[in-house]
């Protein structure tokens, strides 16, 4: 039995299914970022069949239920300042890097001053990859503040214990500190606890926390239709750096940004609108700047761009980036609607429903505008019309219609609709109670909360070459349950692990600590659907990287990646069946998997054809020297993947591949001739 690996034998080019990069130049979130909700008739609650259950706005049943619901995007909350939504956030510390002492000294609570000082020193030590004693001193400050009872310090200390950063890794201690921090109001610790329960399928506990977090996320959204856009940039593509995505994330230094800016300066209204959105949302690595955003959007309005009119109308409605002015909002949305911009109909409906910028509330007009928006597939229109039917405002209360409208909006990526559908599943109102689905949906919304801002800081640090700081921030986000952060942190550990950027329990990470930390992160990412992560876990078990070699567990991981249509994993399973490594020796099953790998990824044609050629020889000439030659190939080319890429796949080297095939053919013919020569001649053979 050969000990060679599937990758080393005929390593195919690993191609990861491309992930949508959210470089948005409009208000709408990509619908592809949501898994489409497929709701069957049996998912609806039984009370739809009884007319009395539908009720009206005046009945007690309707008023009791509807009191729990957000009306047209207004989740009124006692939290008013943006910072209040994420108390203890690291973001102000990072943004005040130019004057850190003034930020630390601004706190009147000595515990907070100690906490902020500790976090600041921790981030600085990670960025400098300096003497581990600096990180230890930072951890000591955080622990002192935690011991004094500060919830935010307890959250940070929970992170240190959970990660094994200057403290012995201890999941129980980490959970305990996060528990106390969450009780004290720390939202990031609530995210950690919710994710912990989520991983263990403890939906009763997870759904409560994610529901609270999702509500805060909704409340923090700056304008009525959409939240601040979040770009979950994956810094790697498979095992390689994702250079294209990183290039597009370099802000004003990016060539594409400069081209759009040049077009805007030349008077192109679309470019003006796009530049305004980039500055408003902080997309593609551009620093948020409301002044610049307003400047370009106003110029686009002067040019008659209806998209800019509608967007400014929403900004004036919510007072987001500008002083709230309902009269201006109404004027701009009316102008945009005259240009048949259907999302503006939704904004006008909102103003009439609330009585803002108009003489008085008019639910009939509001309903009419929402219906126009729905007729033109506007997600916000679906959502707001759903609220009317849910609460019986201006219409007869109809939960079934409300559910259908919310589902349509949710499938279009409208986050408030996702939140409402989650509540339907959680409470069993309109849809049959399903806490598992509710938990998943709440998690999707919660991950758009203000605590997600650390991901942009992590990306910015990586682009600047501060890989240690980037690793620290991605590790924090990974703890909160962000899959992209988990895979990014794991990739950094694998890629840069030998450059002293990883801090362990008592100094720089040992190889074992680094491998185990990366393995844990890859495993968490694989649980959330990252097929490349599952593949790397299989590789870790196959090669014994950081853990004991275990072919059976490698096969399990490859099977998990196979369920996510990863061609390399499918190929590896075929190889393991061919050699009986962790799976039963079965040549016919091996062929089936090789064929399946080619069906999933046509780029695998070369390795699959070579594998099938070798498999045919093994099936027909099991004891021949050809099999030994084939099994020895990985030893001759220990990095055959690089050999395939650099030699066979290079332009002009097709001759080498031809010669290789000819060599196998010659070896086959010689083996056949030898066998014929050794075969006994029959007695009546001619002389």
C-alpha cells in the first residue's frame, strides 16, 4: 500500500467556489448573501385556516402581538448614541491611535482607563510583533480591570483565555468571563455566548441572545432601508492570497476608485453617485466621510441623477450624515419617483405612514406607494407593506399576506424583513415555530451590528502589512462567530506562522500551538459552510500537521468538504479508496469519485485523467512494475502541485506532457511484451 498523499500524487489546482464580494454601489444588499428561504404550505401556522384568527387592528389579539413589532423601521430605543450600541468596543481605541493617551485619560472610571490602556497596549504589541513581555503587560492590565468588575475587561479576558493568548487556553474560564461580561451589558460577549450555544445546537439559549443582538443591530442601522454595508473580504482564495479582492480594497489608492473619481470630476452623474456611496458607506477600503459623500451626492442631484435624489431623501429622512429634514426628504423622493425610481415610492410611503414632511398621516396613500414599490420588486416596499398587514394599519389585518411579503423581502436581502421572519419562526405567529431557523436568521442580522466594524480594521491592518494586528482583530471577530474572520485568521496562521506574529500562552506560539489554533479556526469555518476549511482539516489529519496523523478522520473531513462540492476533496476520497487509506480499498469506487471530481470542476481534467490512467493500470496489472513506477512518482516529485503549475501548465510545455504520456505508453508496451514472453507456449505452437 502506498503512503503517498492524494495531493502529492496528482495534485489538482485547488479552486474554491468564488465568494461574492460586497463591493456595493447601491443601497441594496446582495440577495446572494442570504440563503433563500423556501417556505412550504405546511410551514404556515394552522390558525390561517380560521378567519377569526386574522383579526383586525382593533382586536386585542392583534394589538398584543403587533406591539412587539417594529413599525416602518423605527425601533425606538433608549440607546441614542452610536457608541451605546457596542459598549466597550475596541474601535475607538484603534481610531484614536494618533492620540492614545488623551483617549485613555478621558475616562472618569479608573477601571475603564485601565481597560482601555490594556487593549491599546495589546493591539500595539500585536502590531509590532514585539517582545512578548509587552503583550503580557497588556494582559495584566486587562485582568486587573476585569478583577475590579468591569464587564468590558471581562470580555477581553475571556478572549485571552479562549484564544490561549498570554493565558493558558481554557474554554470554561473563557465562557465564565464572557457570561459575566454579557450580564454586565457587553454586546460582544453576548455574541460569543450566542455563537457558543449555536455551535452546540442549544437553540433555546442561542435564539434569545441572537434575537436581542439582532434588535440592537436593527436599531443601529443609520437609514430606514438598509444597515451600514459590511464587506466580508476574504483575504485568501484557497491556499493563495486573494490579490484581486485586496487590490479593490485599497481605498483611494485603488486604480478603479481613481477612474471613477476622474469621471466624477468630468461631470459624470453616475460616477458622482458612486463616489458618494463609497464615502458614505466606507466601501472598498475608503474611509467614511459624510462631508465628501454629501458633496458628491448633491452634485449628482444637480445633474438630475434620480438615484442620488432617492438616496439623499433617505438620508434626510433618517438624519444620517445630514441634519434631519423631512420637507427636503419629501421633495427629493418625489423628484426621484417622477424618474420612475421605484425605491423612491417606498420612501414616500414611509413619509405618509409616519406623517413626516406631509400635512398628516395618510395610510391610504402610504399603502398605494408601497404597492407601487412591490409591483416593481422593491424589497423595502415588500417589508413596509408587510408591516401594514401585520399590524392592521389602514388594511384588514392579514398575517398570511404579511408573512408572504416579509419572505419576499427577506429573500431579496432586506435585513429588517429577515429579522421579522425570524420573529415569526421564534414566536410561531404566522409560521410554525422553528427555533433552529429563527436562530440562523437572527444570527445573519446580528452579524451586521456595530461590533462587525472590527473586520474593516483587520483588513486595513493586513493591507498595511500589520499582519500581527490583523491576526489579533480577526481572531476577536472569529470568537464572535464570523466565518470569514475565522478563515482569514486561520489562513494568516498557516501563511505567516513562522514570522513571530502569533502570541501563545507564554510567549510566541510554538508550532503545536499555532497548528492547533489554525485547526480550530478552520474547523469552526467548515461548520459554517466553508468547503476549503473542511479540505484543510482533512489535510491536517492526513499529513499529521499539528495533530496526530489519522486517515479515518481525514476521510471524514474530506467527506464533509465533498458535501459542499469541493473537487479536490472528492479527488482525495477517490485516492484514499484506491490505496485503502482510511477508507475501504475499492478501485471501482475510486473511479467513481475521480469522475465526480471532474464533473464538479472541469479544470481537474489533467489530474483526473492521469489518475484514471494509473487506476486502469492498477486494475489490470496489479502486480506489475508499472504500479511501482506510478506509486514512486510522488517521491520523485514531492511537490507535484507546483510541478504541474510551473511546468506542465506553462505555455509551451505541452511537449513535456506528451513525452510523459509516451513514457507511460512505452512502459506499458514493454510490460505487455515481457508478460507475453514469460507466458508458457502451448504444445501445438508452431515452430
